C-alpha cells in the first residue's frame, strides 16, 4: 500500500513550551480538511479497499459551482452545485478519485477510499469530523467504522447527505500513536442521475469533510544539564 500522507495543519491550544530546551506540553489539536493531500484508493467490487490511486483531486459541479471552486479542479458539467453549509470546516473542498472527468463513464455506483494518517504522541483527547457526500460515505478510524451518511438506494437520503454536513465523534476510537482516518465514498446508481449508464456529467460523485483530532502532550522530562548538576551536587 502506498505510504499515507501525514497531516501538518496543527493548532496549539493551552500549550506550555520551553524555547530553550525545545519541549512542549499541553493540549494539541490537529485540524484537517478534504483536499489533495489525502491519498485515494480504488474501491473493489465487493466494497473493500483496493489499489492506491494517488492523491485525490478537486471536483466541482459546474463552472463557479461552488463559487470558490479551486484552480485546476475537475468540472463535471453544468450542475448548479451542492448546498451544504461549509462554515464549520473552512478550507474544505469537494474531492474525488483522480483521473475522472465529466466524460468518464460509467459513474454509476463507482466508489473510492480517502485516507490519511495522524500521529498522536500523547494521550488522545477529542476528535470530530463533519462530512457531506454525493451519494454515500462511511467513516472509519483505525479500521473501526464510526458511522455513515447518505445512500445508494434511497434517493431522498442521498440528496440529504449532499445538502448538509453530518458530524461524527472520533473520540472513542483514537489511540496514542498512529491513527488512520478513512472515508469510503460511493456514487449512486444511474437512476439518481436519470441516465443509464451515466457519465460523471450526468451522475456526479464527490465527498467533502473536515474536523479536528486532539491529544495531550506528555510532561517532558528535563534533561540534566551541567548547570543543574552543579546546583544539585555542590
């Protein structure tokens, strides 16, 4: 399996640091959003994790949809866009597997995994993820399924998952050390797009998410310096 990308966006909260000795302690929160730093994987026909596809790609429904469609994003067609309120996860963009365009077919029931590893070198704190998807997504951390949203069989549930963020609690599943966060996303059938088979222009697929993972950095053990040794044993 291709090496996972490691998160680098870190927010320090209530942190106590010693600049002279390079030590820190306190609560540390790692923020993350869906972007092209997430590694993507094929979804096998049975729904399991497949081969690595490389970095995810940005996707937009149509020109200017959303208004902040990032440069270089794949534009599926002329769809008006997706209505989820993204104010809770600023900086997040819709993503999908690489190498897909509006002309790619079939789009029906196609899926992908998006994964990233986060290192927590301390006691795990709280974690949460907010997610929207077209049409279904399942969140897991360290191989344990946290929850899902949307549907590939119920059109109403699929539409609801596109238009609103759903929150999942990651806290009970986090561990000290490496933590692998994975989102499995899948597109709905051609009937959702009114075509059969459909290209991505007729039946687009995408997922968007963001959140935080926190931990408490351990109290550092101060190394013995020559000055402290002289003070202790003079």
